[in-house]
C-alpha cells in the first residue's frame, strides 16, 4: 500500500477561475495525527485549497485522496463532511440564543437528532462525550450560558467543540486565533497540542507566534503551489519565503 500513513493526499491539483490559475500543480501529503500549519501571503490559494478538500470547489485536474482509498473527487461536499472532514471558517458560527451545552447537543446529534437533543434525550454515553468535549474546550463552567454571551475566543472554542463532538478524522481550521487575546491564543495552542495525535489538523494561520508554538511542519503556499515545507525556523530562513513575505 503505497499511500500507507497518509490521511490526505493532493497531487498536481490545478484550479482556474476565469483563466486565472488560483491553484497550480499543488501537491500535499498529510500524515494521520499530524498538525500541519499552512501559511502564505494573501491570494496564495489557502482558502481554495480547503475548498477543494471539502468538495466546495472542483479542481480542473489532479488527484485528491482521503486515506489511501477514497477519491474525494468522486464525492460531493455533504458526503465528504459525513466521512469525518470537519471545517471551521474564520468567523465563529454558533447558535447564539442557545446555551453552550445545547450547541454541543445539536452538533452531536446532527440534523436528524435535533429533536432528541432539544428534548434532552441523549444516551449516557453521549452525555459523557459532551462532558469530555466541554472540559477539552474549557467551557464546563459556561455550559448553561447562551453562546451569544461568550467572548470571541470562547465562541471559537465552542465551534471547535461542535466539530470535535462529531469525532472528525481531519479538521481544517481557517485562522482560528484571529481576533483572540494573547491569553486566548495560548489556550488555543494548548488545545491543539492536546488534539494532535488523536485528530489530524490542518491550520491556516497568519499569527507566526502561534504557528511556531503548535506546528512541527509548516507548508508555505504561494501562487497556488508549495513554495517551501519544513519547520517554521527552516521556512522562515528560506530566501524564497523571505522574498514573498517582504515583497520583491
Ligand atoms: P488565500 O486564502 O491564500 O488568501 P484564496 O484561495 O482565497 O487565497 O485565493 C487565491 C486566488 O484565487 C486569489 O487571487 C483569488 O482572488 C482567486 N479566487 C479565489 N476564489 C475565486 C473565485 N471564486 N473566483 C475568482 N477568483 C477567485
């Protein structure tokens, strides 16, 4: 099995929008349990890359595999989400009038189980899982608070908790610490380091302090393909990366 040890594999992926190559021969290899950070200047193709993986955008050419056998290009967005690919967009999208606990209940039971959640008819096992996630995202004491009253950072953690409760195999997170205080950013780093190993995370982030804190391996995207890959120190010392970030 040549793809053993891979959870996500992209090869030579290309996407054009009105003749403009947003993704240009992009290849990416992510191992299970890895915490990969993706960085790169605006317009590098980071969002488009996530859109491709989650099935929102179809590439013009190339391969996208989930695990060693699942060809993601044969599946639509809903099917891909159901396979255990969770995505978090930059802005938190929690249900503000509902409590923290109710938000997690809804995420746990999915659209079909909404009624069960609303009537609090969850199994003991599901309750244990909710408590576990509440502890992980450090919101146990806020469980009865309406989500709308949480701080920005807490809303972000709640949304991450709503993904975690579905036990995703791969999590894609877009700028998770944007707008967070230093303390919230540090707590998020601790959370991600706890998740690493059990889950696979791909994190797009501009905050280099945060990237250095969490990532073993960083991928630098530029003009739709991989410019450099390695530790943060390695890529930051790369002449091409410096050029791209400092302007030509
Ligand atoms: P990043 O997330 O790294 O800032 P994006 O993936 O958002 O980069 O964008 C990559 C390039 O593709 C940009 O030049 C952007 O303007 C272009 N682009 C992205 N989506 C579309 C679209 N739907 N239509 C046209 N151009 C797009």
